[in-house]
C-alpha cells in the first residue's frame, strides 16, 4: 500500500491478520511471561527466529505486541519496530543500542528537554560526548562532524520553538561521513511525515502522544530500516525493554482513529493560531504551516499535514504576567504532554537551560496543544487570559 495514499485505510487495516484477531475485529489481548513449547524442536525453532513475530518469551512480545509493531512498521515504512515503556525510553535505549565509549553525537539544539538531559547527565558519564547544533543549519552540519561522530539526531519540528529542519540535506551529509541518523518523529506521527522515506535510519515516536491519543498510556516506538533493525531489535531486548499487552491494545485502538483526530486537531489549531496572529500582544506564530515559522518551506515540501501543537511568541512579558495568564485559563489546562483529546499549555519566559548553541533574544514563548473542544470556547478562553496578561505589563 502506498505510504502517501489510502492512509486512513492503512490505519484501520494494518496489524489485523487473523493470527492476531482470531476472527474478531481487534487483535486480542494476549498477556504472557512464559511461553511453553511442546517439543525441543519447537523451542529451538522459536529461539532461531529470535522472537521476531514468533512467541518465545513475554519480553519478546505476544501477538498483541506483534500486531502493533506490524502496524507501526507499515505506517513508518521501515523494516521493524521496537516498543518501549515511554518516548524518553525509546530515545535513550536507541542511543544505548548503537553508541559506545568514545563516540560523539550531533544533537539539535531545540531538542526535547529529557533528551538533552540524557546526553548531558547519562551519556557523558559513559564517555559519549554531545555537540549541539543550530536547528536551521541544514547542509552546514558538515562543519560539526568529527572523526568519532556516530549519530546525527534530529527533531523536526523542534520542541517549543518549532523550527523545521532540512532533513534530506542533513541526511545526505551524514551518509557521506558514514554517520547514522535518528529523528524524533512524534510531531510527524508517521501519518504526516515518514523520516525513513527521506533517508533517516531510525524514526522514534512518543506513542504516548498521537498514536494513543487519549492521555492514558505511556509508550515509545522506534522504527528502523533494514540495515539497523537487527541490532535495534536485539539490543532493545538485551536492555530489558518491553510493554504490557494491555497498553499495546490501547495503542492499536488509538491508531485506528488517529487520522480523523489529527484532521480535527489540525483544523482547530490553525483557526486558533490565525486568531492569535492578529492579537496585539503576539509577536509571531511558531506553527510549521505558517510562514513565520523557521523552516516553513521544508514543512511545505516534506509534510502531509500538521496537528494541534504550536507556539506563539509574545512581544513582551514577565513571569508574573505568564503566571497570571496560565492561572486564568479555564478550558486549556497546564500539563507536560500533548497529543490527547484535551487542550494543554506550557510557557517559558526565556529559553535559558533549553539551548546551548543558539541564543534566544525574543519574548516569552507559549506553547499550545489544541484538543478537540469547540474552537470558539478555546479562543474565548485565550482572549480573557491575554487580557489578564496585559494587566501585568
């Protein structure tokens, strides 16, 4: 099936082999630790396949996990998919699957904060160094490559400030220097963006967000190409990574409606962003579909759509104004996630501690995830909260 057409049909039908569904609509929930074998020959055959879509041991997965892995692999266009207990675990375990002492990582400077912390607090203690590069560097990444550079890590759009990277140009440079590439694709979700089609080696998602879609499951996924899948599969197993069958079932259920949910998230977010764009207190919008967002041209070229997540930059502000704004919101709640049915907000007065290569001399940044509420209610909520914000300037 084409990766760019029939997408909703793909979401509905993938991972639903009879071996997984047993004749019903959804794959069954198969919980297991121990798998029993009738003969030595059966045990040896299962061991030979290393548990790849074969029942071997609970940590290798059951048919419920296999159904989800198959669906995500098809969605991202890869060779195989590994499951993890959360998105941060997916990122950290993918690193540990391929890095060794003495290696060097190139990391985008607007990266998700826990990824930065893992590099600066865990990997550094293992003798693995990290250099942060500007998110808009493009092919200029060649100037950052060192003889021991092993991984180029991308996140596009980036966390909070939403810069979109020129992934093909950067992958081309990485390939010329034998550097493997990884990309946090939680925003692109596999439906709107498929990094492996652009040459990336491993695509990682916090399935917690749009795949699950209901703020009730923590899960991470990583899809690798043919070259790197055997290593990722085996090392993730050796690192003890696994998820529950019940969570895998809920992720599969969320996957079926991801297309229609994303359509609504996208439509509502653009409407809210357009309203904010005209507000007297707002400097500009950081939404990949808007020209004011750095890398907008790459978004238009490479993505099939957006979602509910975007940021806006204030012309001026202070911490009291931000706190009052947040406290006055009714429908939009404060919370450290996004991708669920509910609207969420976070705010940063500065980017201090969140960047080390690129500075930030603009105003406060407010990030929104627009959920499935009525847009009129959300705009009304933001309108009254911005009036409160204004009182503290």
